[in-house]
C-alpha cells in the first residue's frame, strides 16, 4: 500500500535512495527452477546506467547487481529473490545548498509535505536511480517470457521537437546502435545535435518512447478495473518524468469514425487493422500490443533558478551536480522492464485459468 | 485480483451484466456515521443514464439504485454498502445474431479466448452499463470529499474533430446546460450538429474529456509505483473505450525546455505555473490537478459490417440495437467518479500518516 | 482491507446485516464454464439455517439464495458471482431495549467504539447470519474441488463437557443423521440431553468441531507468512464465537518428544504417522489435513443480565429473542465452507506454478 | 501472494535462506520522522539469536543488523526500510547427506513437491533463521507502539510436560532472568533439567508460550474476516513449529456455560472478567489481549532416523549439525514481534478512521 511494491503474482518490492547505501529490490513469486542469464541482467542495467555515452549524465556507476537470496546453483528456487546495487559515485556535497531549498518541479516540497522530511541528496527516494530495481526485475521477467516467445521492444520516437518517421519494424540492433536509441538515422542525428545544443544552454529536453509487445496470447488481462491497458498505463505513469500514455490509436483515434476505427476480424481471428493496440475489452487479442509514453524535460537545470526554502524565503538555486539533459534514451529499458512486469503478472494468471 | 475491485482503503467491488438481473456493487471501507444525500447519488446516475437526451442511446432505464446494507437511519455504519440497480429495459432479442458472431473491436473474441464463453447480450460484463456501479461509489466518495472542500469537475473538450476553446474555469451549470456537456457554447452546437450528421450515417464518434480536481491538500499519493498520476491513469484507462491519458503538460510538455516547464515556487509554496498538473514526484502539491482522457468512437455501428463467427466463418453483422453514437457526454460523470475513487483512497491514507 | 473480503484468487466479499434487507456476497475469480449444482448450494444453506431442528434457534428463515450475476445458462462465466439471501423473519421489536444497552460479550461496545454507532437489531453486521455468504461461496468452492477429488468433512466432537470418542473415519450420512452432527451415537444423545437441560436454564453451551480435508495434492500453501495452517487458522478464527484452533498434534503435541512426533516417510512419500496434520513447512504433503476449532458458549442468554448502557449507567438486560443454545452443530457447514475457501485459493495458485 | 509479505499498511517483506548470503527484509509504510533506538533492535535480536545460553543451539551468529535504506539522520523517512543480517557461521558441509534425503517432518519433501527443488543446507528458506527479519520489523513496531503505551510481553509457560503455575503478572526482568524465559522459578529449573536430560538423549522438546498485549485502545480490528484474533492466529501459526493458537478462554472456554463465560461490563466499560481475551466481535475492547501458542518438538534430532531419498529409497539419516533441543525460549521474541506487526497494522488503520 505504501507504493513500493508492483505486481501481485510476480511482485517487485523496491527500496533505496540515490545517496544511501544501496538501491535494491525483492522479487516474490518468480517461477522456480528457471536458469537465469546473469549477463543479460547486467546488459539491461548497462542500457540504463549513467555515463554510457556523452548524451547521458556523467555520474559514473558500474551498477553491478548482487543477488542475496532466491537463487541456488544458478536457478531460481521459488523463494524471494533479493538483490542490491551499491551506490558508489556519490557527490553528496553537490547537494548542500538543497538542504533548505525546494527545487522547482522536483519532489522536495511534496515529500516534505507528506513525510515531514525530504532527502535533499540527489532526490533520495524520488531519484530515478530507483528504477535500477525495475530493470533487474524486468530483465528476469523478460527472460521468462522470451521462452514463451513474448518480446518487448522500445525506442525513442521524439526528443524535443525532433520526431522519428512513422513507426515501422526495427531491429533491436538498429535501435541500440543509436546513442539516443532512435532507429531513424536522420532523426537520431538531429536529436544528438539538439542535445548538444541544449547542453550548452544548461537546459533540458523531454521526449516520447514507443513500445511494442509481440507474441502475447489472446486472453491476457482482466475485465473492468484490471484491464491490461489500465495496468500498462499505471506502470508507465509510475516512471519518473512520465506525463502521458496512449495505446493503439490513442489521442489520434478520437478523430476517426467508428467505421474507420473498427478492426475487422480475419478468419484466423487476427485483425485487418490494429487500432485496438492488441487489446479489446481490456484483454489481449493476440495482435501486437503497442503504446507511447511522453516524458517531460527533467527539472534539474544547469542554470540558476529562483525558488523558496522551507521557511518560504526566496533563494537562488545554482545549477550544479551531474544530470542528464534528456533522460529519454535511458528510459527505454525502464519502459520495457515495466511492460514486462505487467505482462508476466497477467501471463501467470492466464496460465492458471486458461481454458487451453 | 480478478479485476472487479478498485481501491484499497475505500474499495468498490462491482458486479453484473448488461442483460442480467442487476448491476451492483459493494463499497467497503466507507467512513462511518456519514449522512448520505441519496438525491445526489440519483442525480449523478441520471447524468450517466441512457435516454437523457436525443444525443444518447434510447435504451430507457430509470437506473434507480437500491441499497441493501451498510446504511442505518440514513447514515453509513462502517459496514459494507451493497447496492443494486435492476436491469429493466432489455431487448435481448436484438442480440440473437451475436450468439455466434464476434463483433469487431468488441470484447466478444477476447472474452471467449479468456473464459471459453461470452455473453453476447449487449456485451454482458464488458458493457459500459457496468459503470453504473462506479458512479454510485464515486458519488459517495464525492460527498465525503466535498466536506473537505475537494471538488471534481469534468467536461467534454472534443468530439470527433470539433474542439472546445482552450480550457478556462467553467461553472458546473454551464457544463450541464449543454446536452453534450461542452461549456464552450459554439463548440457545443457544432458537436450536436456533428452527432446528428453521424447518426444519419449509422456511424460513431470519439472525443476527449478534461477533468480537474480542486482543493486537494499537498501530500496525497505514494512514491515510486503508487504515484497519484499512476493511479489516475489506471482509473481512467479502466473506463470502456478510453485510449489515452495525460496530466499537466502531457504530450505537449515534451516540446518544452526544462526552463519553460519548471513550475517556480511562490513564498506560500503555490507555483507560478502548473505544468506539473498539481502532482510532483507522484504526490499532490496543493495546486489544481488536471488531466485529459481520450475515448475512441464506440464499436457498435448501425451499419452492416463483415466479421467472423466462432468457427472463423465470414458473416455479415447487421447494425441493430440501441447504441450511443458518442458516449463521451455520458462518460463525464464516470470520469469524475473514478477520479473521486482514486482521491478518497489516498486521502484516507493521508489522514492516517499526516504530520499535521 | 476493511475486513469483508476473504481470499485472493478466489475471493468472497460479504455484505449485509441481520435485520437489513439481505445478506449477500460477491465471488470473484471463480473458474469459468463450471456447471453449478444449485440444489447442492441450497442443501448446504439448509445445514446452516436456523429452525432446522429443535436444537437450533426457532428464527424461521428459508434462506433461499438468489444469484444476480456471473452465471449464464447454468454455468459460471468468469464474471463476479453476486448473490443475496433476503431477510424475512425479523423480529426487530425484540431488540428495542438494546438501542441503549451494551450486551455482555457481544460486539455492541466494540462496534460502538470503532464506528461511533452499532446496529442493535440482532447484532447487525456482527451477527452470525453473515456466515450465510460464506456457506454459499464455500459450497461453490467445494463443488469445484470435488471434481479434483478434494473433500471436506466436519463434525461436532464436543459440546460442553460431553465428548465424542476418539476420532475415526465417519460417513457423512452418520454425521448428518445426528441432530447435533456428532457421529458418536452415545455422545450425540448425551449432547441432545445436555442442550435440553441448558435450554431450560436459559443458558448456552460451547463446543469443538473436528474437520478433515482429504485429497489435497502435495504442494498447497506458501512459505513463511502464507503457510497453509496460518490461513486455515485465520479462516477459522474469523468465525463468530471461535476461540481456538489446532492442527495435527496441536496442543497435545507439546508433550511428545521429537522422536515420537516426527512422521517417518514411506517409499511412496506418504508418512507412517500424521502428527503433522498433512502440512510440513506450511505446505501440504498429500496426507489428510485435519484440525479442531473451539467455540465459546454464545453470549445471548435467556436470563436477565446486568450490563451498562451507552452512558455507562447500570441496566438490566432481559433474556428475550430467539437464539441458539449451542451454535456448534450449525457451525459445521461454516467450518467446511471456510476450509474450502482456503484450499481453493491455494489450489488455483498451485495449478499455475505446479511443476507437474 | 507468494507468502513472504506480512501486513498491509505496515508491511514486512522477508527474504533470505539459512545458508545463503544474508537474511533480510523490507519494511514499507513505517511512519516517518520516528527516531529509532538501534540498541533496542539489536537487543531483541540477541534474545532470538543462537548461542545465547547453553540451552540453545551453538551455531554462533552475532546477527548484527545493517540498514540499507529508509533512515536518514537516525530517523525513519517514510521510504522503505531495507535491512540485512549476513550469514556467517555456516557449516554447510554438515548437510551433505541431505542433498538426497528428505528429513522427516521437515519441509524438504513439501518444498520439493511445490518448487521442484529444495535447499538442503539448513532448511534454506524454511529455516527458522528467517524469523530474524520478523524480530527486526517487530522491534520497530514495538518502539512506535510503546510511545502509545501499547506493550507486548511473552514468556514460556510449558516445556514438554513441565508447566509454569497459573498466569499472573510478571516483570520483564523476571522473565528474562530465566535462561528458558519462564518466570516461575520452580518450573524454570525443572525445564532446564528436562532440556539437559533430553539433550543427552539426542531428542527434542515442544512447549507453550503465553503472550499478553496491554494498552490497546478499544476499536482495533475489523469485522468478519479481518477479526483481530484471526490475524493474530494467522501471525502465530506462521511461526515455524507452531501447532495451535487460543485466545481468551480458548479450548477451556468450551466447558463453561454462557452465564459463566460472559464478561459483565463495568460503568467505565471495562469488564469484570476477561474470558473474551480483550476482543469482542473481532475488535479490541480495551482490556488486556492474551493468547497462547503451542510449539511442537523440532524435527531435527541428534539420533539416527529412517527416511527416504528423492527416489523413494530408504536411507538412514544421521543426527548431525547444531540444533536447539527446544526452540521455545528463543521463540518468545518472535511471538512478541508477530503480535506487534499485527497490532501496528490495525492501529494505523484505527488512527485513520477513529471517531475520537
């Protein structure tokens, strides 16, 4: 209930602060006797970690995961899988001015209002460093689901006003070969130039991530409040800086007529179009599931900003510390991880009740 | 877990099918000794009910709510509040052709895939008639929260391609005086004309609802997975035909720079702008919370459509039955109700832990 | 969280007061396409209902269950199954004196302390009439589990100081042929005489129920906090008037040595003895699961008692109304029902993760 | 759902195996800004730890707790509190023979049936070493509740057939001054002699713990399925080796008449007797809450035993390793910890809804 657990059958309880001893998590409900690929987990963490390219924050963390339980002889035992990633490269001194100032559009004021305290060192619990735990758990979920031929793929579709061309099928190599994870080469170049330009100005950029899930059987999701798209929306809006979610035709679908929007069924129960985004009545229909998530420009600027301190006195906040100008490329593995956590929960449930 | 319960401290368990005996629900965790205004509940149901104007389906249901428990001498007792709304005006014969055909972009195929059966009479459990239960529970939540000066207001901002002018503060009277619940008079007229035109064609229309929540104290919401916007997104995407959710700056915020997007704090901890949509770090900051929800055109057309039956054979589906051409005006009280269910849960939790 | 829901995958949300419109419940997560035997459900209700013999309260309720949803053409659809049992034979006037007095050892004072009100008419929500909902849901669970050859059998082992002989295998017919549900004929007769004697005195009697569950596969239950015995204990202690629970060797096992208590394994993994009560490490081992539940003498006497009213003034409570002298025989189907609700939840989970 | 989380508002997720890297847990929902007494936590761990006296196992673990998150400047922040206790003194080689044998009355066979594997090194997840996490979380709950004048006190009432005299009020010093935590000096001596005698024989002993909770306000607990005694029963039966639970009059209450059992109210709403054990209708009435928990003799013997291996072949299990002859004295702080976890959850909920 306190917000740090996601999932019911396959659940992740996350813990840790940006400048505390460690970030970590506990996965409960993981199927037993599954042989984990630890390199794969580390590879996903590397996609998220800071310092991976000049387009990301220079905080330098190896982000090596250490497993404490739930694994015996390389296989899951069915017991809870606890893991930690130690925090190493902390520059807490950078945050001294923050011990009294509330940073604009950060969680400082709201955490203080809620808890009567806030951890001014890098955002504490509100830091996006917390998403490390999601990537670890998501990577395990992806490994299990890939044996069922269910795959997740996200990429950057927009940064600032630079947009990739209309969606088409890209290889993972194509996406990952772009430092900003945009498979449209032309847009990718423009995005890098834009990041360089905005870095100069000490400002920040938002963007949009497109995610697709292939291979889901028909029947995942629950009716009414437990609709598949409702859980995906929750999962995505729980990511730091996410502001919007749309699946299938999304906002644009509003302007279509029903006769244009309806997905006509083929004799094999596939559909001729996929405005539904692979979900009808809250339940997967076997088509590709796809959605888009919008991220605001992050609030930590390398510019001076006016703000107030705890007493409500006006203070100037200097632009210090090491921050991403645009987090969107690093959010790609996080979007995939959260999608995988949603799907594995429904998939475990589906296995149990499935009529097949 | 099976998807029919929403909320943790103040929870609604919903039941019933479109053409079954009744739609109903059980509210658990409602504060005790609260004097209910039953007229207010019925008034909210009237805003949702079919047949309220020529712009809505002509299925004629009084939708009168009957309470079975949890209320003694007009006050809540703290025990679960069960209620039913009997189904009366059912034309099940209209659905005979559906007992073998899967309607395009409906839940017929996916329910069949999941459950091995589906209720072809008006969509059964997947019917939007289920939202009656949400409106009853939401109305009770709104009554409790209004004593705390927390208010909910939604209206129609777009139907098809007809858009209301930029958001401003409207009175509820202004919104409700429009048959399509659009307070921009000019747009409202155009929307009505559009609905008439599309009705002639036997087609359907989508739209966008804007919702604002005023009066929330700073401190509602949970960190990480339990962010206020994440629960709102889940709540909204759980409504039939909803395709997208954005709060605060939403998709448009992607194109702002951080220096444009940041909401600078005033000495009283209010903010000069509100791109954050009243939520920072997943927790309310005391500003107005606002968001938008997109609805697709509904899938039931008054046109013939090609589809397949359970055996995968091609069949023609005739356009029959009584359906809304555009559900968006009737979805306004549903959006408010779901928002109220989200807020009351966080508000109860806030009361418990609040430092004040 | 508010206490009216039991179970996770197969859940029952119960509602209703003794003297309200109806008692009812909503079952969510019931497997779909299961053909229900409605006579069987009514038969279970008849085992619980008042007025079934001279040894039970003479409140005369047919207790006929009416299903509102979740069933189509006699089969479960997978949607929530809502049901009500209307209250008919209410003598609310009997309770007038209670509107100010707190009955000793009832929930009057504690409900008033918790909710600021209490329903003095027959105990309201605290009445054992609420267990009707448990019997309906339990009966459905039992039907589903009986197809898997899992069976539940409870009987009365003690009333007051009259004890049945040591446990042995009894037929259901033998148990049900005793008006007090005690299969030991000699003890059964003594129990009936005791009830008659205590009825004369306007007093009440407690007792002990023995319950066994046969046919469970090895592997039901969860480790640590979710142990099978922990959920059974919770289920049993949630029944009105239950004071104690023991499984396997129970309290008596304390006096054995480990070498006497250990259940030695046979080559087919069955055990030579069953002090473990069919559960080891919180998980079923395939042997018979058995436990005992103690019930106090109910608190409603046909004698005058001294008590206090809401203002703390001393008042005399007259012995009025229609009450059981000993509820234990009627609690037999309730114990079975709660056991079935525990087992079906674990069984559904087991199906999902089972290695077989 | 997978069994490793306890509590809803104040929850503990536990992880770790006996011979893995560490035992640990994550506490979520702890009130913020609470100043922790770390010595107190360690002191509670010392009450539970092995090697504390000659009457406990000689496995020598300092059991020092290390906090990873949720604490800043000595106070709780409201973020999840993660902690680990490293495993140091492991003699895994002692368990080599177990890699194929199922120990009688252990979890080996049932874990294997459930998970397709089992951790033969000291019981793995099924080891009572897991209860360390409960003691840490319980100690924090006790600290918070002690500020509200709610106190927990447990002691050993019986070991084997040696019983302490009838319950009376003991000081904590009196209890803790006995190496077997039995405040009746005469019984304490007999218990120590009995343990010595049974140690010689390589056998083991069970026992009974009495626990009382003082200072609870009236109003803790939920009706129906969430009764306070139901949650206490679940909590106690989740402890390794626990076989039975009774509260208030318990099994003995069965033999009283209602007129003897009823607790008559005083003008200040206290009761003249307390057969109810401080709970009526599932909700605390402000009187002392008390209950008893029975523990079986543990299954690890220092004798040879016959058993079978995974293939069902008969094997002889040698009595090796370091085990308690009687765990009951060490279970005293665990019983208190679990009671505290139950009460804090209800107390947080009570604060939220309380009418006062």
